[in-house]
């Protein structure tokens, strides 16, 4: 299961946690323990369209910007 969290207040009180959490996620990803779902990829020049698609909730999974 996946449980969300509201980061705002927690990160203000514990600013070091953000780097620790990112390092743990990177480690799990590199070990193949998590596999984020890519809903759609956009060329970097399509960033405005990608942001609109995310804002409009048109993407299931992650929106990825690719530097071409």
C-alpha cells in the first residue's frame, strides 16, 4: 500500500528529513525494489503542456520530462 503525507509542516520542523527520504527512495529504485509508473513522457520543450496535463489530472502515474 501507499500512504501519502502532507510535507509542509513536517519539513519545516525537520528540514533534514527531505534529503534522507530522497536518498532512501533512490536506493530502493536502484535496487529495483520500487518501479514508478510513467504515465506519459514529454520533451523538455513541452513542459507547459506537461504541467497542464498534471494540473488537469490527465495522467496516471508520473509525468516525465525528457531532455532531447
